C-alpha cells in the first residue's frame, strides 16, 4: 500500500538569492557566532521541526517470541534478580530511536522472567506499569500490600507510585510482558523512584486480590468508594472476563446484531471502573479478536501502538511493510503510519497497548482513514 498524503499540504522549498562571495563570508561568520552562542536559525530546519504530518523516527519492528523467551531463559541462568537491578526484564529497543530502550518515544515494553522461588523486590515509581500474561501462572504481584495472582491472559495494573514486587511460588518459571511509560517520564524529566521493603510484605497467594473483590463485579461499584480515580483501582483484569466479552461480541454478530468494531473483528478496551475511561492516565490497553481471514481497515493515528499475539496468527501491514505475527510476537506501530491487520487461518487474539490517552488529554489526537477504503 502506498502512503496517502492527500490529507496534508506540502512545504514550499525556501530559496534565498544566491549570495555573493562577500555575503557568503558574512553568512558563514554569522552562523559560526550563532553556533558558539548555542543558537540555531529556524529557516533551514522548519520542514524537519514541523512536518506536514508526523514523521516518526521510530520504525515499525517485530520481535519474535521464540528469541525473546530463549534470551530470557539464558538471562535467568546467568543473572540473579535482586535489589539494585530490581527486575530481570529485557526491554525492546526500537531500531529507529538510536540506542535507548524505548519501543516508542513514550513507551517501554519488556519481557520479564521469574524462576521458581525468586522474588523481585518491592519498589515504586511515578511511571505507570502493567503486565500481560501470555502463558503460565504461579507469580503473584503484590501491589501496595495486595497480592494479585498473575495467570494466562490476565492484565495486571501497577499505576504510578504504588509499591510493587513480584514473587514466584510455583515450580515452573514464568515470563510475561511489561508495559510502562518510562520513555515519556524520562524525556519529560518527570520521574521519581523509591525502594520498598527488602522482604515480601505479603506472602499470601489468594485466588483473587482484594482489588478484584471490590471492583471486578460487572457494572457494579462499591458505594463505600465514591468519586473518580485517575488510575483504575482494579489490579487484575482476569482472562475469563476478556474472553467472554469477545466471544459475546462475535456471537451477536452471528445473530445479526451490532457489537463488533468491524466485520469479524471483536475488540474490548480495559477500563477504569470509576470513570469508564482508560486504565491509567498515559496507557490504553485493549484486546482484539479477529475471525479467520478477517481484515481491518487501514488507519492513521497520532500515537503509538504495541501488539502482542496471544493466540493464532496474523499479518500486520504498517505503511509499506508487512510482518507475519505468531504466538507471543510483539510489533509496534509508529505514530501516523497506517496499519491494518489480517487474521490467519485460525483467527487471531491480540493484546494491544498504546499511548493514545496522552494525546487525547492534550487535544493532539487525530485519526485518518484514507478515502475509498
Ligand atoms: O516490574 O516493576 O519492565 O519497574 C521495568 C521497570 C518492570 C517492574 C519493567 C519496572 C518493572
Ligand atoms: Fe516497577
């Protein structure tokens, strides 16, 4: 697919009259003086600073799950988990961003690995975090003293400034996907961090966290907690609810009723039960299910998405690129690159997170669907 540009005007090339040798010498000395005094003229960089539409440095990239899990196992043999390093997490670094561990300018994504009996010590930070569990169980994440089970398909939240540590009480190692707004906090110089207790504050392994017992009943909230909270008070979004919601959307489509976002495409957004809005102020989380062969309409969006395949397979088109996606693979969509999904022969289940809430709050969100599609 060629990238459509008819939504935008184009920049006009700025040309000054050809300078005489004397003028050129003056210009050179003026630019040199500006450089010494840490100044730069706008006129020869405006197109780069203010393009007609976003021109992200981040590129679209896919990380293979088999490579991620293999390296996480190797790291587990070679590197202990403990205070200082804090987490055995391997971050995904976007090749277009030139070095830092940013999957996108605003977002961090990592695979974290905990062997049986291991304990990732408690800490807190202003960065918002979640975990999504591709497979396995046996880890509890303790969030401000509330032990939250982590099981296949679950989304677990650790909103900013909540103490959290993870412990594996099972006999098998466990790996999961972490998502945080570390790059956003880093680039904006807004992050704070504190160590918590060395030892686990709660070694219990309840079937449901306290937060679920209060907040995970559909359409119901406890009267004892009125008002709105900017981050969701619910720590665990259990797979059984996600799966049922998606199954029901597709069943309604089969019965001829509306409910799906597009043909053969069911999708849910995880919500903050006190507002109905996003789970955290900077991060949106969604889950998408496509029937076998279903295709989505290409769309340009301001902001960054990251997908992880939960089950099945798909291809994703991002601009002119096409990536095959299998179980566990992670792929990012840079801002404004048009993207569309096509499910493989068994259909596909995809977890997705994005930084879209940031842009919506700042009135910078935009989407564009090329005409004729
Ligand atoms: O589990 O607390 O991937 O603080 C990066 C930073 C995970 C965590 C990461 C973190 C964590
Ligand atoms: Fe953390």
